[in-house]
C-alpha cells in the first residue's frame, strides 16, 4: 500500500471528482458524480448544498477505499467553485438554503451600481477578485433572503454565509467529532 498519495477533490460546477496521485504525478484512481443545477428564476443558478457535500464525500471515500484506506493519504488538495455561496448552520454544519452558484446573475444590478460608484478597485483589493456579475458579496445578501422557516430564525443555527469549500471543511470537522 502506498503511503504518500495525494487526494484531490475537485468540486466543480457540473460534477464532483476525487482523484489520487502518486508523487511522480501518475493518477491512480478517479471517481466522479454529477451535481445538478437548478434555475428557479431567469438568471438564477442554484445547487443543493447537501448534494455537493454528499457527492464530495462519496467520491473521496471511493478512491481512498481503492487505495487501501486513509493511511496511504499524505495530503489533500481541494479545488472548488470559488464564488459559490452556501449558507450553513454553525451548530450542525447542514445547509440552510440552496447554494448560489458563481454563474448566478441575481446581483448583477448591485454589482453594476458598485462599479459605477467607483468601488471596483476597493473590492478587488479586499477580495483579490474582479468585481463582475459574479459578485459574491451581493449574493450573500440575496441568499439570506432565501432563508426561511425555523432554520432562518433559530439562534442555534447562527446562519453563516461562506464559500462551498469552507462549508465542506466545516461539515467534515463537525462530523468527525
């Protein structure tokens, strides 16, 4: 059994893929699952955050099992949908609303207004991203509007907007306790 494998999880827009690499760069295992997108309104793009989590976990488990178990994994790398936003419960790690995908255009007018007001350079300095129609800050506010029911009002959940990657890492931390 190899003990120096790199596990790579690529959580993309259309699928999740887990791959194992040897130190020389040879790929020894791949597992992939599609992730569905929904368009509840024109210009909106959402995904089920629980599906993102479950597909990431299933793909990673499958390739780790094929490698002989977790003892062979030396490191993990994660690539993700950088600006996709997930609202999750700080208490449980569960998603509280659909993930708002980076392609979503519901905040285009807000982003245009920031740009026209001269805020583009400040946003780029603070976020290291171009202020575009993929305005993550705006999606956080619009995503909060989608939270409803007991989860949105419950202090125990303390909704937290974050990237898909941070939500996956937090969920794994909570489940490993």
